[in-house]
C-alpha cells in the first residue's frame, strides 16, 4: 500500500495582510503571494523509497506537508492508493523537520503514541522497548525530551514513527542534527527497514549523497517556484558506493550540476 | 562567608531584620503616639494575644474559605472557557469582545451590585473573588492554548487523536506551564480582593479584623492583620509555585 500520484500540484502562499486577487483569472497569482510549487507531476510506486532534493526554501517541506495532508494545495490533487487525499491519518506518519516530540511526555510515552490502540498491553510494552532499542535509547525511556541531546531527540522521533508501522513514512530531513556516525547508522537503519518492510518512504533531504545512496528514485526540484527537474529510478545494487559504481558517481556529478554546484572543483 | 550567604534563607532574613530595625527606630523617634504607630514589640505581643484567644484563626479561616471557594469556581469555569476560546475561532469571535469589555472593570466596582444581589455574608465576597480571578484566568488560558506549537496538533492529527485526546494529551499539558504562572498571579489578586471585600460586605475575615480594629483605634491589631495577610500571601504564592515543579510540567520552564 502506498501508491502515490501527484497531479498538476500547485501551491501559493498569499500574504493575508494585503490580499488581492484578480477576479477574471482566479488562478493567476498577483500582488503579494509567493508561488512555491508550480505544476508538480510525480508518481511513486508502492514500496518505493523516494528521495527529494532541492535548494533551501524551494518548497520541499511544503510538498511533503501537502502529500501528508497537513496542508491544502492551491490547485491539483494527490491520490494515494486510488483515493484522493483528504487529511492526515496514521497510515502516513510524518517525521517533522523541527522537533515534534511532545515535550510533556517521556521517550516511552512518545513512542507509545502510535500504539495506543493495542489491546495487549504486554505486547505493546515489548514493541515500545524494541523500537527504543532500535534507535539505541535504552536507559532513556523515562527521560523527557529536554533531557536529551538534539540527535537523541531525532532518534526518539524516528522510533515513534517506526513503531506505528505505517503504510507510508514521510521524513523531512530526518538526519539533521545527528553527528556523522549517527547519521550513517540511522541511514543504514532506514534503508534496512525499507528493504525489510517494503514501505513507501518519502525522504526530503539536502544531502545529495544521502539521496543517491538511499533512494529507489530520486527527485530533484528546482529553486522556487519548484518544478520537477529530474525524477529518475535508481537501479543500482545495494550496498551502494560511489567509488565502486562509476555510473552512480557520474549521476552524482550531474545532480550537483543541476543544483548549481560544479562538483569537480 | 560565601557559604552563609548562599543559604536560601540568609539574605531574606537580613532583609526582614532590617525592616524590623527601621520600624523600631521610627516607632521610637517619630514622635507619634504609641496608639498611632506601635513598635514591633507591641505588635508581636498583641499578635500573640490574638492567636491565643482564637480570634486570628477564626478570621483567617473565614478569609481563606472565601478565597478558596471563589478561586475554585473561577478555575472550574474560567479554564474550560479559556480552552474553548483558544481552540474554537467561532467562540472566540463571539465572546472575546464581551470578555475584554468586562475585564477592565475592577472587582471593587462590583461591590455595590454584589451586596444588593447577595446581601451580607460570604456570598458577595465569594462573588467578588470569583470575578477578580475569573477574567485573568480566562484570558491567560486562551493565550496559553493559542501559543501551543502547531506542530503538536499536526502530530495529534497524524496519530489519529480523538477530540478528547487532543484536549487531554496536547491542550492541557501544553498550556499548563503558562496557566500555572497565571494561577500564581491570580491567587495574589484574589487575596488582595478578599481583604477589600471583607471591609464592606461581611462581619468576619482579616479585612473585617483590620477595619474593626481601626474603628476601635487599636492600631496594633491593624498591623497584626496586615502581617498575617502578608504571610499567607507568601504561602499561597509558594504553594502555586510548587505546582510548576511537577515533572510533566517542568518542561515548560526548560525548553522555552
Ligand atoms: N506559512 C507560510 N506562509 C507564507 N510562505 C510560506 C509559508 N511556509 C512556507 N512559505 C514559503 O514557501 C517556501 C518553501 O518553504 P519550505 O519550507 O517548503 O522550503 P524547504 O524546501 O523545505 O526549505 P528547507 O530546505 O530550508 O527546509 C519558502 O520560501 C517560504 O517563503
Ligand atoms: Mg524544509
């Protein structure tokens, strides 16, 4: 489950302080509005891990928020498994770019959020523990978020998302704030989990290496207003390495160029 | 030396001693008669008298009773109303102007009406305390609810929270740190108002003790009343402050 089709998606933010809109052309953006997403068409297959790249402020978070149902598009539609999206649900869990652990709950209580419905309390406890161990937070079950470091908070949030076992997982820059090793580890963990559970995962990132190593498909957005510059299937065997796989490393150079960086300085 | 200064009660103790000293000097050398400006010794002796014959306890209990009832009523009605105002735009648009209109009217301005409506006794005093605490609590709860980080409501929607869960797991814990601060400020206001109310509407309580003693020209009793009011105010504030140390509320003092 998790086949996603995005059709003619458009999003503009209107400055509500001076709202002006032409009567004749309601779709035309005039005056004080920011066009963020401009006619996005994408299709993601079931079980695909898609990495979304783009310059800062181009609208990656906005796109992800719309797909997850937190934000309404100005025009266009998102169809998930044949149904037009109406709002958020626990079938699609979102890992937010900025810390979204509930600060008044301990790590354990946060991870338990997605398991509230479980009948068997013993099993629930076990699952909570399992996911806390997965992100190596044993011993911190009863700590509050303010007692954790930034990286630990990210990991706790990942555990909370994974514990739900959702159809689709949306991650907005999930590795920011992690140190290099934790970054590598979490990346590996997400890839492993994806291989194992075959969920549809959308990962927004600004890290080109992450995007190429993790994704089954890579999507590159242009600067604002964002349109799709590249949407390509990555058919490289795992584990991937830029050194061993020259084609992958060639693609990396292309992506760098696409984002305006001459990689081979 | 630093050790003594760092003891929690050392510096406040010095401050209070200084006040006592100044008081003593003023009482002795100001030239006022002892009936107009009694010194600390005399006041403490009369305080002991009032404690011994039970008068003080009776009046203190009467005042505390009124504050408790009025304050609890205000909490019971004000906080839920504040949550509604904070969460539902329609309710806010409907009620907020009325609340903002009533809020600046001092509770003391209600004294004539409350005496007319409720007569003499506990009721008008409780009503005044209710008014004095209700509006600040409504307004600060509304603000507290509105300033909860919207991401937490996204999380709630994401994890399929019911409306009830949104209130118990997001709204209440999220607003609690600010609401406890508001409770601290409000109980102080309520305590200020009870004394004023008791000077007019009732025949007991610390406010009445002060007024009655003034009429009897026993200024040492007036000062006794003032001292007890101060001490109890301090204790009330302290009790409210302890609420913010509850572990699941403590985040508010740390992460913001
Ligand atoms: N609520 C809003 N109101 C008005 N404009 C907004 C709003 N949210 C976002 N924007 C605009 O939309 C653009 C895209 O924002 P978005 O958060 O999607 O960027 P992003 O690609 O995720 O950037 P980053 O990599 O820095 O996280 C921004 O340039 C911003 O100006
Ligand atoms: Mg972003």
